């Protein structure tokens, strides 16, 4: 047994030890955040430390890599960092102390920017003037003291970038130029500080005219892109703009909308007040006046015009055949239309009163039936056309050997067979006649929807014309029709001073050619100055004004 005094001492010591608290050795937790991840040299950012401890936080000190910046003993524990001397990466520390003296550090790295935006050192295009359908390579080069975080190529007016490259100083992209006109592109560079630099570049995209087609009072252009734009008179919707408003009388032709044909066009032809297009699919679509079925939709009573209050594509393709044979050319006359098919067959529709359709009668076709419901032009003997031309009331075809056959109205000798008899309007005259043109063979045929005469370029690049001639449009120094009671072969070629002819165009009563030397010459009626010689004197109608003496029309 312990002595009583020892027992008392033991109890006292035990009580004293029980009353002494245990020592805190658990450090606080701390997290450091910044109001900005990137701050400019002249800017500032708010550092915030979130610190907790079971016994309490005494204070939080804020430090950089070299020194203490300040302290805060009241939550929220904050410090405003500023006075940066140079750009680069900076590390800050929040050091939390609890009441027992335990310490915990939390770090954060920030980017200090010079405050300057990225520099776009180069923004180039491989070409700044290109044709529709071409590709242009764009290249962007940019620099920044902190590094470029985003490099973008955009087209003005479009929301989504054409290309985006993160964390790069160079961007390259090939852009397909699908639309004509002036197109603006933007290079945009961003850095980590949120600074943005842009730079613009303009590319001119040309959509050149591939073909023109002129009617009586309207003109249409087929562009390289396959689009069609028309201007002029629009009383029957022949412009295809879904209205009857004229275009070009008080606005440029470029303001005309594209005709909504519903496909890519490869060839155009214009009649007096209607227009037809051959599509890349080998189908034909027409619009404008339809009183005689010249559009070929079999609905003249329901639709005397197409394109005046509906889009052209809505009526679809002209039903030319039931076999699916494709068309390779379309030619619009004054009030009739013909198509040459890939198997060399010819189909015509529209007004037929002069036999211009070639079916041995004078019935209109396409007004209340489709062209596919009738046969083809019957040439009688083997004949393989490679070109067709439809005039006012006559039609002619050219074969690969340079021979020409014609049908329809012959009143002015336009059929070229030395007669004024109409061909193709009766069973007895169903077969087209051969135009007596002599040699050399024909290379290309020309007429217009309003005219009753034709011209040809021969294989030796000379010109010969026949038919109506009341204004000297044939170019032989008189106003006598040719082909009505003589063969055109007896008149020879138009005298152009021995120059070879590259291109030819016929109007209502005048004719123009482009010579091999690039000069332009015109003859025929000139009452409105249509010949371009700064006067109103007709040329080619009498021997005192022969075509051989013509100067060049100045157009530049």
C-alpha cells in the first residue's frame, strides 16, 4: 500500500496532465485564384485565397518569387497585384497560418502581357483576281510576345471561320471562289491577353460572260459559273425574274437577279419574247411568251407566259422525247424553238404556220401538247445535223460535211434554194431543202430570231449571206434579196478586203463581223446608229458604200 501522501500526489499530477490541451499539428488548407489569368504590364489582378482550419486562420500572406507583397487577416483574404515590370510568366503564393502556427502554401502562375495586340506580319493570297471556280491559297503569319493563341481566316459576311488554327503563328488555306464579285477576307489573330488583331484582303472574283443571246428587245448572258442574267424588255417574263419589270432602263444589267432555272446552263438562245436554256443534264427549259407553245410545256391556254410570276424551274424540263435522249443544242426563233439531240434528230415546237417546225403541216406544237407527242423533222435522205438555227419563220440545219438544209418560210429566199416557196408546211413539202451555197463548205450558220436572212462562215473563213435584203444587210452593195430566184452560190462572198472572219452576228437588218486582225465591221441598216460609225448612213445597200471600204468600229 502506498503511503497516503504519495497517493495524493499521484492524483494531483494526473489531474494536472488531464487539464493541459493537446498540441495542434494539422496545417490549414488554402487555394489561390486570380481574377485574370493574363494581365497586362500596366494592369492589375485580384488574388483571392480561400483558407480553412479547424482552429482558425491567423492570417494569409501573399508573396511573389522574391518577396512578400502583403498580408490579410480577415476573410476573404485578398490582395491586388500590380506594378509588373515586364511580360512573361509570374508565380504568386498565398501562405496561410493557423492559430497554432501551422503553415500551408498555394501557388498560381499568371501570364503578364505587354498589353500589345498580336502582329499580323503577312496576309497574302496566291491571286487577287481570279475566275469563278478557281482556288485561292491564303496565308497568314502572326507574332505576339506571349504567343498567338488563335489564328483564323474568315470571309466577311459569313459567321463561321473558313479555318481556325490554335497556338500557331502560321495558317494556310485553299478557298474555292464559287461566286463572282469583290469578296473580302479577314485574318484574325488573338493572344492570351484577349488582344485581337485583324487585317483584311480583297479578292476580285470574275464571272466572265461565255455566251450572249439577244431577242427582239432583251438580252441574256450565260456566265462562266453557269448562272444566267437577263435584261431589257420583260412584258412576257422573258427575263425570268418572276416579274414583268424591265431591267436596264434605269439600273445596270448587273443588278438583274440570276434566273432561277434550277440547274447549270451550258447554252442559251433567245426568241422574240422568249428565252431557252440547255442544261448540263441535256434537258431544255424555257420562259417568256408562250402564246404559240414556243416554250414547249403544252399549256398555252393556262400559261400565256412563264417567268413573269413564277420561277423558271417550277415548270421543269420541256418534254422533248420519251426515250431520254439528251439535247445538245437549243435554238429559239421568233415564236418557235428547235432542239438538236445527241442522236442528230431535230425536234421543233411553237408557231408552225409557215412550216418552220418541219412536220408537213402548219399546226402549232407545244400549245396543248408536249413536243414529245410528235415526231422529228424528216430530212428525207440521210442527214446528220451538227448545228441548228431558228430565224423569224424559218429553220436551217448544218451537217458535218458543211451542207445546209432549210425549211419554213421562203418568201425572201431565206431557204437558199432559189425559190420563195414555203417548205415543211404540207405533206408534199415535208422534207427540208438543200441551200445552194456552193463551195467552200459551211463551218457555222447564223441568223437571229427577228430576221429573215442568214449568213454563214465558210471553212476558209469568208462570209456569205442570203435572204431578205431591204437594208443591205447581206452586204452586196444592193437591196435585192438573194436566194429567191437564184442560188446564193451565184453571188459569191461578202467583200471584206480579203480579211478572214473570226465571228459573226446578225440583227434584224444589220450584220457585224469580227475579223482575224481583231477589228469589228458592220453593215446594213443604220437608222439608229447600230453600225457604230458615228453616223446614220446605211452600208452595203448601194455600190457607193461597199463593205470593202468599211473602217473598223471603235469600241475601246
